[in-house]
């Protein structure tokens, strides 16, 4: 059928270095975009890498036209003549390599290694494995080293089009998979994605953040839940809402409390939020000691703790360790239905409310940050924390006026 002689001439000028970047983009730009989009390159126009890639693609385009001319004449034996192709080493995409799960397992072992290692919490590891399993199922392969950028982009779009999850959740899942690939490169930078993480640079969905006040319990809602807790026989429903209301602690932290976390200093009670015993916390600043507000004492918390068996205060019916967060959330939603208050955060809403109570009752900011385990980014986060501060913390938390229940 013949070939486009003018295009052949332009391709020849392209690999000879006679064309500027704009001419190369017009001539071969779409092929560059496809190569970048597929995750094989991360070249940006104006860089030496981009120009080198463009010239190489001009070579391949010109050679392809030469093969067409030969085949039009009945010669099917032609081979590349340009050294860039003739002398090239064949590139094979590896069929074998670590799976997503293997990379997460390796990272968990790495973090736990050493006398004072900081293990990857089981719950966090599961979050990464679950996201990776969804992505692997979507792309049809568990081999992490073969991930292409286009697969990540299509996965994002598929999750959005399904309209099951919100954009914030979708972004979190994608970022989890991207993090796993970063771990893979850190473990084996020479063999695992040597050109870089192919999911870097993929734009994640935009989303709007719900204003904090909409996620917070109102005083009436707090009273409703705390009153309902009084009627519950299961300790997790009876006490976790009260603990969170008067400390701002996370439900996940309250769920891990043990009997021996409670201690007495002088004539008042405190409890520890700690990683001791293989427990996990969100951040290092989450390790702290919290005074027992007098409203909790009057409610009977200390009597419950004193009478409890050793070990975890909040257990399952058939096993000690259970997923308490979803149980608490479901229980709260039975009292405050989603249709009634869709923005409410049934677990984290206590944390928001406690912050508001502290502001209302003039609790000092430093004490508030410490009690809630909130990192400030300041050097003082690394200092103090001895028994000397306990009376001050007690005085600060006692400023909070009890909720009207």
C-alpha cells in the first residue's frame, strides 16, 4: 500500500537530532504519553530523558516503515538495522516477583526486628492487605512488580463509577497500595520497579471534608447515648461511651484497656493509654495517662474496674479480642439512625465533643493536647510526662463540667 514518505523523513530527522521538542511532541507525542501512562517511563517534556525517549521512538517508527516497504515487496526476513534496536537487549517483563501480601509481611517483620522495634499493628497490616487484595483482584494478578500506571488509574475510576464508596475512602485504598509498592522498592530497589513506583503521579480523586461540628455529638445526642449506656449489660456498651466522653480517647484505645492500666496517685485514680502488652496506638504521642473525671467515679467506673477479671476489660463472648469499633458504631447508630444524622461520626464524635468541652470550660491547651494524645509538632512533645504532671492534669480535667444526663 506504500508508506508516508514525508513522515519517514520527519522520523529520520527526529532521531538525527534535527527537530526541537515541540516538533518531536507533534510527531511522536501521543506515543510518549502512552508509554508514560502505561507506567514504563516518567519522562517530562523539556528533560533529557523525554528527548531521549522521543528520539528512540522516532527510530522505532522509522524502522517499522522500513519493514512495511520490505513486506510490500514480499520480503518478510527484514530485521532492525539501527544500532539502538539491532543491539538492544531483549526486555522481559518479569512473571515472578513478590506478591502484595509478601511485601506487607516483609515490612511487618522489618519493623518488629530488634530489641526495641516498633511492630506494624495487626489492624494496620490488615488494612494494607485488604486494599491490595481488592486491587489484585481488579487487575487479575498478585505480582506487585508488574503494576502499571494505567491499572491504577482504571481501578480508581472503577471504584468511583461503582458509587459504593466515597472519594475519601477510595483515595485511602489507592494510597495504601502505592505505599506497599514503595515498601517493595525500599526492600529491593535494584530489581523491584527499578524505574520508580508506577503509581506515583497518579492523581487521586478530590473530596470535600465534612465540617468538624457536623461530625460531633450534640449535647442532647451525648445525653441520649450515655443514658442508653446505663441500661446495657455488656461492658463495652456500658463503659466505652462514658470513657470517651470524659477523655476524648479513641474508641480503638478504649477497646484495649486492661484492668492494670488503672492506678491510683494520691487519693485519685488515673488510667494509662499504652502500647505495653503488644497493643498499638495511632502515634507515639498517644502514649499518656488520663485522670478519671469525678463524673466517671460517681457513675461507678472504679467499682467496675475493681470487680473485673485481670486482663482486658472489654472482651467478646467467645474470645477476648474482638473488633469493638464496628460494634460500638452499630450500637450508636441504633440510637441515632444514619438517616437522621448522616454526618455524625458515631465513634470519633466523642473526641470532637471533648475538645469542645475543653474549650468551653477553659482547659489549658497543653493539657488538652496531652489528654487527647494529640501531637503538636513542637519539641515539648518529646519532654516530660512524669508523675509530677499528674496533679496538674487532674486539675485541668476537673474544669470540665459534667454532662447533663
